[in-house]
C-alpha cells in the first residue's frame, strides 16, 4: 500500500504587503511643504492649489471653491511674494497624517510678517502628501488610526 502524498506546502504562504506603506519618515511630507512654499513664492496658483487636499476645509469655514478663487486672485494680484519656512517640526498623527508646525516669514509688496507660527495637517492622497488643514498658530491634532 502506498502512503498518501504530503499535501503540506514546502514554503510558507506569503503575507500580502499593504498598498499604502506606513509612515517611515517625514522626508516626503517635508518635500510637499517645500513645494507649497515654492508655489506660493512663485505665484503659481495651479501648483499652490494642487498642494491642498480635495477635502481641505478652510479654517474660516467658507466653501473650498470660494476659498480657492480668493487664493488665486490674491496670488495673481501681487507683484511679488516671498514665503520662508524655518524650524519645521513634522510629527505623525496616525498612520496616514502628519502635523507640521513651523515659523513662517511672509512678504507681499509692503506687507510683511516675521516668525508667525503656522500648523498644517498633511494627509496622504495616493502617492502624494496634501494639505487637509491650515491654521495660524500652533494647533494640536488628535491622532487617528
């Protein structure tokens, strides 16, 4: 009589890898913040607005479309804009979000602000990091899963 064949696989089954990797470091989110800063300084409204999430809600609660039109007009009406970021701190808040806190120097024409604290909530949309929230000052953001 022949013994039954061994039906146990010789190699263990592979665990599928997640499609969206967990946050390993903050380099990509820092690059996204720099692109946002650069787009503002270059008065590139398309790139500036593309830095914001499709789910972005302005701090004042106005509709996103109205906010976007206001930002576009503001960027295009200035002869020059300079935005500088310093002391950038990037902290993960959950698996797909970062809180960025930094000091911003802003100049447009004769208007200037120096060392103003700012908070951005960055979220992952596909392979990109985008701004989902923006506040003057330092703001706590609760962690999510």
